[in-house]
């Protein structure tokens, strides 16, 4: 009896939890680096220029179809769970104001960079819109 009551309460509570649905992305959309390009040798402070084709860039919180904002992934892979917001840390830089370029600084050495577009709630689109991962060497 007690287990049945607990299961029923759990089911009711789970129905109250909001589920963030992933925003659809057009099949022909593309996220890419304008600069730098793969294999470049660059200085520790440099501009990243982010490109987007067949979608629009909008600040976080903007609920308009086929829009999103950029996230720069540094020395890390794409998030495993694309149903959750992109992490916000030193390896996942958020450009929630709708920026399409940013000046960043990295320590000397080889680094990987990848762009990931996310919706108003920082959740990647369906299908995920991401660039090819590139490698740069910082002098």
C-alpha cells in the first residue's frame, strides 16, 4: 500500500516538471568558423568570427523560430546530453547577447575549437547545429 502511494505521488510530481523541448533546426542550416581556420597558428589573444547559414542569430530568451545563439567549445567535445542546456564554464563560452565575433585569449599550445548553436534556453537544436571541430596552435 505504501509503495503504491509513493509511486502514485511520484507519477503526479513528474507530470508537474516542465520539459524543455528542443527547438527544430532546418536541415540545410550550417554553423561554421569564419576565422580562425583549421590548422592556423595564432597569437594568444585573437578574434573568433562565427558564421551561420539558413538560420538567424538572436539573444538568449528570444523565442523566434529558426534562431539561436553561439557557444564556443574549447578543448572539449560536444555535450553528451543535447536535451540539457549547454554548460557554462571555461570550456563552454556563451554568446547569449547574439554576438557573432568575440576576442578570446588562450594559453600557448594546441587547442580545439567548435561552435554549437543553442536556442533561447541554451538547449541545442534538433538536429544539433554545430561546426566542424578545428585545431589552432597558440604562440
